[in-house]
C-alpha cells in the first residue's frame, strides 16, 4: 500500500515530488525508486512543512531557484 501511495502522490503532486526526487538524488545519491515509500510518505517529506524543508535545501545548494513571488491567492 505504501508503494502505491508513493507513486499516486507523485502523480497527484508532480512538482512537489519532482523536488523530493531531486533532493534525494543530490543529498543521498538515491533515485526516487530507491527511497522507501515509508520515508517519502512520512511527515518529514510529504507534509507541507517537510516538502518546504527539502525545497529550501535545494534552493540553498543552488540546485533549483526560488520561485518568483506573486501577489495572487486562491480567490475563493
């Protein structure tokens, strides 16, 4: 079940999981498929705060750029 959820989440949140794949490749030398589903689905990575920590690490290392700031919101 964890393995299915890992790939379902990657499909549902592609940019977040792309960042996580980059994080694991650059920090641990592992491909996305090599990282355990339990680890990726943990609150340390699959929560908003966990993903932000991984994204900040990528930005700080110059692997990805900080996205541009926009003034928009959801407008609902």
